[in-house]
C-alpha cells in the first residue's frame, strides 16, 4: 500500500496554535496529528507515504528526519504555492509507485475506517477511483447511481448541481432528513464524502494531464466521472472527526483513547 497525507494546509481554524507551527504538528494526546495518521497507515500495511508541505514546511521536514517510522516517507514541497488537493496530487505524482493505487488521507482526520480493507476493495474492483462516503447529513452531497458510480455533486441548500450528465444538471435534489440509505430520487443516491479516497494509476495519470497547476481533486472527479470509473463505498457506521478547530482537540484525545482501548481489547 502507498498513501499521500495532505499536510500543507494553513490550519487557520486552529489559530493561535498554528501561528507558530503547522497543523500537522499540533499535538493530540502525546503525539502530533501527523504521527497519528502515519501510524494508522502503517497499521494498515502502508510502506510508502508522501506528505505535502507548505505552512512551516521546514518543521514538518525536520520532524520526519528526526522520527524514523520504519517506512519510506517522501516530502512533496509546496512551499512556493499551495496547490489545493488536485494540484497537490499532481505535484507528488512522480514520488508514487506508478503501479499501485494511492490512498489519500487528510492529516486532520481521525476515523474508524479499516484502511487496509478499503484499499483492498479498490484493488479488487479494478476501477479508477474509490471514494469513502457516509450517511452524514450535510448540505453538499455526491450523487451516485444505483451501481454506486459517481455521477455528480449537489449543494441542496442552494440547488447548485455539478455533473457532466445533462439530465442530472437539470434535476433538483432535496436534502435527506433521515437515513440517506433510504433516500431515492429517480435512481440516484446522495452521500457525504469523507475526505478519504483512493486513486488508481489510471486516475493519477489523468490528474497529471490536467493543465492547471492548482485545482481541487473533486473538480477532477466531477469533470471526468462520465469517462472514468469512479465509485463510492458506503460506510454506514463511519465515525470520523475533523480536527479542525480548537474545541475539537479534546474530542480528538477522547477519540484516540477510545480507539486505543478498542484495539487493546481485540488483542486480548
């Protein structure tokens, strides 16, 4: 397995902590966010990782140099300009093993996802990309057909729809207020994106071919979901915490402590 950790963000929601350090090095418990994600990936069998850097890039580089995790960890430098998620993947493409899919994981996300199984599913399905989705109620949803193939995106609060399919562009999607798995509208299902996804080598090549240097990966998915095989995997019991604000740090400590206890119980 190989992965990319998005760690280049400015972390503005975690100010004033990020006035002196990158978000990736903000501690949760006794370790930085970056270490928690690295160890989760190692536990899933990941042997090669790429970490992109921008804000206080030198501090992340120094941290990786002084902490040996026993796996290959490369740095993708975005010091001169933040390239957004798609541009970040494009910049890092040469650092990947071109024969393997790449699991994308934000540095500030903690979850109960079985990353090894998720990666295995992407390999078995022989698709271009696999997006982990949930039934979380939000305003912005990905739109899937009954085969769970991505066909578009919508903001149900504004009515905005993005899709390469004309019939979907003219549809009006209504926010599901209960279990999203029961939501059905003309054969399409709405699910919330988790921020965890996998790109096959074919999708990486497509990202490399994009003319822009800076762009969101979701724009790439939505522009190409009619030609690329981009599918969603639904996790109905997803527990995911976005450690993006100061008031989520204590929640993050409790989340990790709970996860560690569950792992200890399984090992007994």
